[in-house]
C-alpha cells in the first residue's frame, strides 16, 4: 500500500484572501522553485494564485455565514431567525392590534318610583363591531359581553337623561365599560380530498392575521389550535348556564363561560412565516385506524415486518402501540376557518373616534313584560365611544425582538416556573372566564414534626381578589376559581401544586390635618388634597401585601398647591357592617412610619373614599 505523506507546512487556519494568497506564493516558492520565478503582480502565475485565493476566501465566507445562521443569537436573515424561533417553540407576532376600553351608553325609562327600570337593561353580546368616524375605517370588536343589569367587574354609572313635564326623571342613561380590540372577521374555506397526504397545510389570504377564532369541518366538528401536534389535551370553552352545571350557574353574570379539558385528535398548529403569511398545519395520523391497534413488540421492531407501515407512526415507548398523537388528517371534508385581521400602528386611534356601530347583537332578556316600542327606541339609542386613545397597536416584531422572545420562551417552555409566572398567568385569565384583579403568590409553608415551619418547594399559595360593581375588592366566586384552576393547570409544572386562596381585605380610613398658605381658599385646597389621596388609594394602585408608607402620603399632600405643611395623618381600621370583617391593629402594625400588612396575605382598601378620607385645616 502506498504511503500517504502528510504535508505539515500547509496552514489550514488562514481564511482571508491576503493570507491565502501569501501562503500559496510561499508554497510555490518552496515546493516548485524551478517551475516559476516570476511572482510580480502582472505575472500569469500570480493570476492563478489570486483566483484560487479568491475561491478560498469566498468559500470561507459562506461557510462562516452558514454557521452563523444556525444560531439564533448570530443569525441575520429574518427567515432563518423565524425558523429557529419556531424550532424553539415561539411564534412571532406578525401584527398586534390596539386595545381600548369603550364607554357604552343605553337609555332606560323610569319606573313608578322614578328610579331606573332595569327590566329594560340590555345585554349586548361580545363581538360587536364599532368603527372610527375619522374616515380611516379602523374597526374594533368588543372582547366580552355587556350586561347593564349586572354591572360585572368593570362597573357602571347611572345619570338622569331627561325629565317629564312634572320635573320627574323620564329616562335614565346607563354607562358601562367594555374592552375592545382592533380587528375584523375574515372567513375562508378549504376542501381536503379523501387522498390527502399526512401533515397537510393551508395558507390564509391575509398577512395581518391577529388570531384564529375557530376552525370547523363539514360535519360541525371543531378543530383546535395547539402549540405542537403531539399535545392531545386542549381547553374548551363552555357556556355557563343551567344546561351545563347547576352549582356554578348562579355566577353566570360575573363568569359567563367555564373552562374544561378535553382530549382530541382534531387539531392544528399555526405558523407565521418570515413574510408574515399564516399557515395552518394539520396532523399526520390515519383517521381510519383505531388508536388501539397493536403492532410488533420491541424484538420485532427492527425487522422488515411492516417497516413501511411503521415509518411515519408515533410509538408509545411503554407498549409500542400506535396512537394518533400527532392528530388526524382532514380528509373528504371542507374546513371553514374564521380569523381576525387588522391592527398595526394605524389602529392607535385618537380619543372619541370609535363611535360608528357596524354590527351589534343583543342578548336575550325577558321581553314579554316590556313595551316593544320603548325597547326598540332604547336599542336604537345605544352608543359607543372611547374616552381615551386606543393604544398598543404595532406592526411585526423586529429581528432582535424575535430573538430575545424566542430565547425567553424556550427557557420557560411555556410553563410557570417562578411565583411571578403564576401571578402573570392568573392575571391573564380571559375576562369571559371571570375577573382576577389582584394576585400574590409565594411558596407554601408546611409544619414539620418538630412544629417548625419550612418552605414547601412543591406548592404555591396563590392569593386572589376580584372587583365588585363599585370596584371594591371581593373574593373570587366559585366559578372563577374553577376556571382559574383549569387555566393554571394547563401551564403549571407537573410537580407543582397550586392552592387558590382568598386574600384578606383590611378596610381603612384616613384623617389628616394641614396648614394652608395665606391667600388660598382653605376649602378648595382641602378638596384638592382629598382628590390626591383618592388617587393615591385608588384600588388599581393597591397590591396584595403592599405596605402604606406615611412619608409618601405626606409628600403627596404637601405637593398640592396651597398647602404650607402637613401637620398629621392618622389611619384607622374599619370593620364590620358594610366593611370587611378583618379587624387589624393599625398602631401595632406601624413601625418607623410604615404600615405593614398582616402576616397572612392581605390588602389595604379605602372602601368609601368620599367618607373615609377626611381632612381639616388647622393653624400653628
């Protein structure tokens, strides 16, 4: 056998043009001294050397480029960034709609006692479409239903609209708030023949797809969106009425829908490409075969027996049964896809522009006891407006945002890992499944045999509160807790236990004394101070286990125009009657000018700020 001589003088690490050219010239001088002596820039030999160096430099560049494009931190091509992000489980947002809280108004006649006749209080279903009046054609859809009789978690207002000839109220105007998001509904149909191949895909027409509303087939079956096709358990939305449950139906007004787990093979994944086209990919299972068909055991698995038949099938490693874990293939059916489109920067519209009702669907009320003429009158007088600008709309994510979000998503694996993760998930519960206003989470404590308390790493205590119709704190109803447990169960770690508990509500009142500068109206200065304190103690700003710092209150009052100094403040506990039953020793819990909450999760609340915040002007 011929000997292979290894040339140790070849440098394999030079990758740029000049270094490769220099090494090739030195190599020629060393090993081919008699073949050519002219290495001037114009010589034919240098021409061929430089051409070889050019090819080597080009190959090195593309090799480096290809390696660079395989890692999400260094990739520069958007298509590669998106593909790697998909591999890590992250779907980038091709567009984000603006969101806004709309004010909704309806008229109701007065009853015989001159009070609002709430028999005429309307129900408006979610999905009402309202567009802008500025000619831009931006459309918003309501995200939840509106019930003017049951004010829900956001609250309602009532005022006199008109009076009769005797000076008595004739009509009242009710105001309700509802969340809305930019977007309109699109529908597409796709036919799948009987010989459809595994993992078929469909491409939606629009590049501004916000979300998939639903996918149904010709037989009325629903196909569910999943993050990956191997996931068989999905969450299903069920109307909370007496046809589905008896014990939770009483909470229908606050929690109109319930969550339930189902196992299904009718599923698909959504993929957003680099060009913002949205693709739906379906399963690879064979719908004609049962999930219970047995196939060869482990000893025969590598034999030629039914090799072709097993190639594309998913195996359960415990029993080697074929099951349709990756979902069914839609065959001999037509799928109807409904999805929302729109959003983007253009959906960030100004205040007072969302007023034109496009479509509105009223819910069922007891019309048999109502005047149809009055009912029709008030239905045609329903109005919408936005008292604040719509915000949050934006176009596609940037390359760097996709990179960072994909890495964060992969680290979390779409699971709740820390206590903060559980808090964010709980607050993300969709409104139609119940309102969660405040959340606090920390590790559970357990008592050892020695009687000491130690942290239990496998359990999370999740303390929650909701708002009532006056935006006061209340505990979650049973239906909302049921939905929250189902919702969190979808994201929790397998080893975690989540205990959903009620936080304690500590009602307080505030008394303060101020000195007013000369030349200022004392009553006006006092009224401004009370307004500042109402804003400070607004329930939106209060959090579970948040202390009250006296210096912050002093500072807030002292910044009011006309206040010379704050002489004193006094916080008292209010309990019993219209207040919560939580009795709390304020003086004992106050240290160094800080009022601390209870050891058990609790929250401070000024329940009736109009009467529970009092001030007095004093002199030195």
